[in-house]
C-alpha cells in the first residue's frame, strides 16, 4: 500500500454495541475466552507464515493462565539469526497511540482542550478554525492524508533515506482539498497526527522524542522503545530486517502486487527487497516508532487498563469509539487515537517491510502482539494483522458475541 501504511481493524459484535471490557468506561462483564494450546498456536502461526511467505514472525499472547510465544523464521530473508522477542521492529501506526495519549494527558492537565480549534496552535491549517483537537484524534477532521499523494510515494522510492520535516508533509496535504467538512465523515489521515505531534511539542516546549520518554516510555517502563530523530534510519540491535514486494508507487492504491508478480513470488522467482534502511521520518508522529514484542504488550495493557491517564480521561477515551462507516453495522470503530480490534483495545501499524498488531482486553485478561518482517504480503494482506485475526477468532468464537472479524480498513 505504498506510503499509506495500513491498520486492519478487526471487528465483532462488541464493536457495534457496548464495550467488551470491564476497565474504565466499560459497561459489560468479561466474555468467555477459548483456550488455545501451544501446539495449536504454533500450527496456526507457522501455516500462515508459510502461506504469506514471511521471512519471520513473532507472536506474544498473554492470558490469565500465563504467557505463550511463537517465533518463526529469521531476521533476514534466507538467513540471519532466528527472530526473537527482543528484536526491534518499526511499529508504524502504533505510534499514533503514543502521540494521542500525550495530547490526552495535556488535556487532563488543562493545557489544551478537546474542543479547541486546531488554528489556535497551527494557524496555517486550511479551515483550521472549524477543526477541533478531538477531530484530529478520531480521524474526523477531513484533512487530506499526505501519504496518499503520488509525490510522497515517488520520492520514497527514489530517495528512501530522505529526512522529511513535518512541515514538508503538511504542505503535501494542504495542496489537496479536504475529504469532507470537519466532523462530517471518517477518513484515516496521517496529517492529523503530524499536527498533533507539533502541537504536543509546542505545549510542552520539548522535542517529541523527549516528550515520549518523559511522559510514556519512562513511567511505563518501555526500555526497548524508541522514537527516532528525523535524520535517523537506524534500528537498535537486535533488530529484524524488513522486506517488501514491488515499491511504494506500485502498491499505493492497491497493496497487492499485480497477478503475474504474485505468481512469480509464489513460484520463488520474484523476491521481496530489503527496505530496512528507509528513513521513517515521512511518518513521524503518525508512525515512525520502534519497539519490541514485550514493550508493545506492556504498552497495550497500560493504555487499555488506564495506567497512563486519570480515571475521568480514561473513561472518556473508552467511551469515544465510533463506527468508521455508519452504513455498516458491526463494522470497525475508532476513537481517541485508539482502535477497537474485535474484543481488544489497541492499534495496528504498517510501514514498508513491517506490520504489527497490539491489543489488550482488561475484561478477559488477554493481550496479543504480533509482528511480521514482510509487509504488505504479495496478495496485499497485512501479515501480522491477519495472523492476529485468526488467533482472536479462535479465542473469542462468534457464539461468545465477542469477535467476528471484518474486512481490512485502509488507514495510515
């Protein structure tokens, strides 16, 4: 999907009705969870990894009975070290939950209001007088998504190590008309989170990497999580390489490569290329973060359990989920920089070469993290999200009213 790295929202009966959790803002009790034994989990993951031609995949599943893990493959295609739970990977749109949480902390501190117009902090935003901070957080601003522009995708293919500034990204967005008037629809747009990152910096008077460290990484204990400087394309060791079929322009409007290329990939005559060293600054506050499986699980639990916000703000966040498409009952929901992923609260993320999923349900005590080092797959699937969907469906069968997964929703 080129630069328009995606989030797959897994949806179920709980998405269209009341909350499935028992944490702050929830309204219902825990739903039954079907146990999945180690052998079944291993079989599920390995089968999917082989089908999607993944060099490597990591799964971390926490339940009240303990922690289960599956690691398959290697950090480099055709060789390298076996993948592991300590490997660092680019986590894409999971970064949005960090940016959004910082803004919500600033709201609870009285430094900014959800009802404030974005023009109060960034007067250059077209129509900014009518766009609220809340509409940036829940993807209802209407602002054009800069990562859907041909200009960005062409430049990423020609100059993968280019260091983008936030203002360069905003300029790409502002050259296009909005999708709809503020509040009159839903469209996932990275532009919203570039603005929120700049606003967070303006309010705290610090660069975003330091804000994340001071407000989130340090207090929550995320010792292996990094928000890189704009000029950095490095990943801390140990890390997994990331791979991609085709290029950003080819997969810009359809993440699947053409049928003949898919056939060649399946036959082994077309190999994905290594995109590990691409500079992630084009995603900045919307998606340039780096983390590990354990840190993602810890973070997913912290935001779902209310450990990073006060009770009032957490309740507001957990009550803020809205359908991304009201015409489809039971479809995906998005809230204040957080998604409802079937029965789990969290997010997913994708940059070229990497796809990751994190989600946690305080009611059932289930937390799931999956990452894969090829994205998108040749057929356009988000590998980690697809594997996570299969696991969630097995643990929360449709009869429990907790999870019936829907089709992918293109987002970041």
